[in-house]
C-alpha cells in the first residue's frame, strides 16, 4: 500500500493525540526489515494496556513496523550528556514531536559537534545553561595563551568560529538559537554537558562546577520537558506501596499509642486508590478506624480526591463517619494539604469539619509540619517533624515526633517511626508520588475528645475505684 508522506504525518499526529497516554515522540528509522516507526512514551503502569491502545490507534494509519518504547523519568532527566540522551531516539525522521523537544535537542547537539570541529583542542567542553538560555564554550587556556598573556586575536577568531558553527546548526529555526558565551570558566547555574567529550574530557575545575550544578531540572528546562510532561507527567501513584506508622507517648496526661497502615495503588496513570486502617489507645481504652481515598494527582503540582472514614470507641460505644474532599498543593519545598466535609454520628454528634497542614521540606528527607483541625465543638493545633535518614539496610525507615494542643486543655506528644514499603525514594517523593495523607487521625481525635467529655461527666470505667 502506498502512503502519502505528508498525509501520513498529519494522520499520525491526530491518532497519537487521541491516545490517553504520555506519548512525547514518534520517529521513523530505517532497519534491515524496512522502515520502523518507534513511538516513545513516558513510563506508566499497565504498559501492556497502553501499548495495545497505541497499536489500535495506529492500525491502518501506517504500513510500517511499529515499536513502542517506554522511558523512565530518571533516564530522561538525568543523562550524562545531551548527546547520549538524543541517541535514545535514533537519527531518523521525526514524525511526532508535540513540544519540539527532540528537534531542539538534536540542534543543540549538532551545534556542540560543530563547535568541536571548529575549535579542535582549543575547546575543553561545551555546555548549556537552560535558565540563562546560553551555550557556554569552555576554552583550553594553554591553547590560547602565550606565556601568561592571552592573544586577543586568537580569542576573536574563536568567537567568530563558535558563532558561525551555532548559527549553521540553528539556521532552520533561529528562534531556538541560544545566546553564546566563550571563556575559561563556567557559571553558577544548572548545566547540561552537550556532547559526551564534555563529560569525559573536562579539567578538574570544570568537573567540580558541573558536578555541583548538574541537576535533572537542567535537562527538563533545556528542551521543554517541563512542557512535554503536561502530556508525559508522572503517574498519580508511582507504584503499589504500603506505609505503617507506630507511635507512643502521652495524651491528656494518659499513656497513649497510635498504629496506622495504608495501602496505596494506582487505578490508572491519573488516578489512585488508598485503603487505610488504624487503632489508637489512651490509658486502657481503644479506638479503631478505617478509611478509603480515591484521588487524581499530578505529582509535580496537586492532588484532588474524595474520602470516607469511620471510627469507633470501646468504652462508651461511640462511633462516627466522615465523608469529604481533600486537596494537596505542591510547591518547590512546600506542600499545603487541606480537607473538609461532614461528620455523621448519633453518639459524637453531626458536624462540619476541616483540616489544614503546611509542610516545609527543609531537605528532601526532612520535613517540618504545622496546622490544625476543627469542627463545631472543638479545634486542635498540630505540629510535627519527620526525618528519613536513608539507612542502606532500611531505606524506608523514618522517625517522627508529633505534638498537639486543643480546646478543654487537650494536649499530646507522640513519637515513633514510619516504615515505607515500596521503591526507594526521598521522603518528599514518598509523600507526593506514593501515599496521600491520612484522614483518620482527625476523626479518631474527635471520637477520643467526646469520650474524654463523657468521662468528665460520668467517670470512666477504667478509672480506679
């Protein structure tokens, strides 16, 4: 079957846009068996289902062999060089590149190679500072200097050669052509090594600079991965995971303990489900609770979800049910968590409720939190700290301390551990890419406060006679 090449490109783009998957490129490459179309997709759960959707969408659109290649975010955002990253996509014709990311990256690598060819041994390395939109060419001082002086004519010649090489590489799209700086040092900014020789052949001073300022955001900023992740963002839940928290301390002058377990799993790339259960005790009384969350999340920006929770207490046979909505807003090192809804109970009382928490990630593995909860009868202020030391034998172990004060002279101080089962990750990533915050603590505190009120009125069966 013969295909019109221009029409093929148009049809291909339309069909790929119709697939609910983070597809960010499609490249046509030559192979021994003929032309092969490779569709590049950011890694997602249930890859077999995504692959089937893509093949179905492209059925009848092309007679080529079709390959589906999934890329982990860590491989895309932390390559040793831009040249190595571009090789992942082959050198064939780009048929689908919605953000122009791959084309810009190719041009940048071509510019780096052209600079190398023009300067030879006079170039130590070629780098890009994406926040500055500037290409930096680090020169070999020994090749430019005569004794302790630099030759002005040689520097001018180098600058002319660099500008000419880069303009030729970007001649088809001058809007993407970066600014150019030529010198003997590097800026204090995120840097991307453009070619592999700039990784392997740098001098000692350049090595320190690049290792200090290299970050994945540099690659993301460089060629629009920040924009392309609107279509290729991380999934709502990175993978199925389990969290168990155990703490002990004092609440209202009584010994107290709290145990919580939460299992979180992806429903699809955009939605997640969490089931949690908890038990808490003060003196010899025990409160039990369970909750379920259904949520959608972009781990770089937000979480929105609905939840339902239930808790009951032994001594006075108290129980309560909550339903509500929750939201989390993710800034660079700050997270803002809120939830609100309505509580139904024949024994504790019907009431609206709300909770808010502010988390400050002093580092990716150390977080300070503060906030509070309220309903129509009472309010509680909370503060806490959590630290994941990153032990190699126990990578998911985190230590925590939580304190609270509230109406009717309520106060508590609890300390203990949380263990996160699942892929190794920083504490911030565990909070934003794995399990959402628990809603049981506020509900169980509401039940416990009602129990304390009844004890004050009628006395507690557990009190000594």
